[in-house]
C-alpha cells in the first residue's frame, strides 16, 4: 500500500509531516557558534568543555576519525583546546525546530533542507533525541529564517481537494 502524499506549495509531503511542520516554531539562539574538529586524543578535554556549557546549545560527536564540537564562540575562543584544532568553521547560528519529535518520524527534515538548498543556504544539521537543529552561517540567518517561516506557514494552509489545490504529478 502506498503512503498518501499531498502536493502543496510545489513539494510532496506526507500528511503527518505537514502536520508536524504546521506545529513547529523556530527558536534562534542569540549566541554565535563554531564547529571544530579535534584529534580523538582530546575527547576527555572536549567533553569537559561541553559540560561547562550548562544547558546552552552545544554538541560533541566522537567518531573514529575525529572529535567534533559545536560550541559558543566565546567558550571556544577561551579554550586551551584551540591549539589542538585541526579545522574550525564559524561563526554559525543555531536554529532549533521547537517541536518534540519521535525519532521514528520519517522525512521531517526533508522539506526544510530542500527549501534551504533551493535558496542557496548552507546548513549543518544537528539532531538530538527530541529536537532537530540547524547551524546556519551567520550571514544567511535572516534569509534562512524567512525560508523556514514560509515553510511553516505553507503547512498551516489547507491542502487537498477541499482547499482548491490541484494535485500535481505524482500525487497519489
């Protein structure tokens, strides 16, 4: 059995995904962030640095090739770990999709990434258990926020036969 999709605002979207986007609000962090690559030997120090963020947005990813941090610029600039960085990028701004999501949800991120890519905006997705986040280059923040707010507004509009919207190609 095929899943039903709606074709509104020139994109196919599962009705459940559309409903989630209609309930989404954006939370934009006021801080600026850096994304940093460190050697794996710095994992303990990186974890200590993240622990000092005390409830602020921060990310640590440990993998076989690197330790990656997303950290406030002021914390990073004051950190002795800076001398170990193999790469860094910033300033970035964090946008949180302020909606608790079940990790089993499929396709929630897709409409946002598609619209941001179409607008020429680079993103770094970062996901937690409950919420999804995007890092946006600081210069692109106003445009990215506008694109995402438009997505949310489009998902709040009625869609389907009762709305007068015409199904497009691929509409099931």
